C-alpha cells in the first residue's frame, strides 16, 4: 500500500489551467451555442484555436469551422 501511495504522489501532475478554460468554452458552444462568448474567453486567456481543438473531442467540424471563422475575423479586425 505504501508503494502505491508513493507512486501516486510521485506521478501527480497539477492540472493545466487551460483545461478548465477549454471546458468552459465547450460549455458555451455546446449548451448555449454562444460562440461569441467562447471566442471572448479564448482571447481573454490568450488561447489559440490549436489549444482549444487539441484539448477537446466534443467539437464537431461545423463548430470548429464556425469558431475558426469568428477567430480569424476578430484577428483581422484588430490588426
């Protein structure tokens, strides 16, 4: 039992804060269909599309393409 606890403690990694943010972004997209709020969370937390896409498998292609379109337009406007 002590070996198990030692292994558990030595293998513990603090959860990446971005995972929680991506979970919130997915909730805005999937439950509320609020892409603008999701995009604003991405910008506020300096997340890229790659950060969001690689941390979730809940987005389908339509959601990804719509979010990417909003993201690109927002970046283009801010330049």
